[in-house]
C-alpha cells in the first residue's frame, strides 16, 4: 500500500498556497492573515489511487484559548474510505497551533494510524530560547534542537505562504521543520493553467513542483505536482503524486466556512442538491456507493 502511504504524506501539502517570497525577520514580527483566508474555513479534498477513490482529507481552522492566549489551530484529518479501510485503514491527524500575531507555531502535533503503524509526536517551539522540543510518545524518545527566529512547521508555513504570490518561472528555497529536523524545501513555479474540477469547473491555477530532502512531505522516489488557484483564496485545486507503480490524485471537493465567494456559493449549491437527492433511498444508496 505504498501508493496510499504517498497520498497521506502528500496530504500535508493540501491547502498550501505556495505563493510567497522568502520570509524575513520583519514578517516574523507582525503578520496579517492572508486576504482570502478566514478562520473557520473548512476544506475537503478527495484522494484517488489511480481512478479509485480511497479517502478524504478535511482541513479546518478555528480559534482556541490556551493559558489566556488566543491561538489559531489548523488541523488536517485524513481517513480512508470503507473500501480501502478493509485492507489498510488510515486515520491521520496533523495539527499546528499558531500565534496569530507572528504566525509562528506554538505546537505541532502528528498522530498517524496507518494499518498497524502508529505515530504520536508533539513538537513545541520556544523562540525565546531558539529551540524546539520534540517528543515521540510511542518510542519514548525526546530531542531538543536549535531553530531560527522564523522557523515554521509545514502546516503553519503553508498558510503563511497564502499571503503572497509565486510567479511563473521562479524557483525558491525555504527551510521548514519536519521529522524533528530543519530541512530545505525547493519550489519551482510553472505555467498558469486551467484545472478542471468536477464540482467547480475550470479554475486558473499555477503549477508548482516542490522538492524536499525529507520524508513526510514528499517521497524521494516519487514526483509531486501541485496546482494553486490564482484568486484571493490561493487554494490547492489539484495535486498529482507519481511513483513507479501508480499515481495519486487529490482534488478539491468542498469549501465551507465564512464568506460568500464563488467557492462557498458553489459548495452550498452542491450540498443543497445532494441533500434533496438523498431523500430518495435509491439515489442515496447510489451516491454512498460512489463515494466509497
């Protein structure tokens, strides 16, 4: 099930708008939320193994209170559907707790359930001391390592990048935290193309080809291509991960939450129509089988 594993690893790139210039010290001091992003946004992506639907990734954002502080929580939840779960069940949770003033991470949580494999890891960031503390609760391991003033985990980094644009022909290098280490991430921007989405029609998106020197974002032996919408939302519209034996396709399925733009209106129209259809038992059964 290496192909399914690839889909879960690549799900970290969903909702990422790789459309920025390199972060600088000034950006770390004061941050303005991306213009197309509202807290409460909820994104749903459908994951395919070849042409077979294998699961969904849901990404939600919300305000939380901790120790008298108002923080932003962004959570990724990826689950296999019933068809795949009978063979290789997947239930992955990845969450970043972020200081909204600087958009720097406070805590990064990774809990993976994939077949018989389990992960339960937490990284806390101490920018005053310039270090991060990593704990692996399953393997009973800990590690403390140095960080830069603007170090971000992969989730907070992705949303941070939604505030700016990446232009065709550019290639940029970044440093992000993953797998209890700091790694280099390279992103090359290609042409602006029209991505055809079943639920949203044709959407102008810029093609991005990321490369990273670590497992957990991209598989070294595979290739990942990502398309990001050119509107204010800067959403990943489609992603393709290729490996020698198969390909993984991830497509934008729903956009919910505050706002009344094209994405929200179209999602509401679709959900309203589906609710009406589900009143017919035969149609409901057919839709459920299609989703599985």
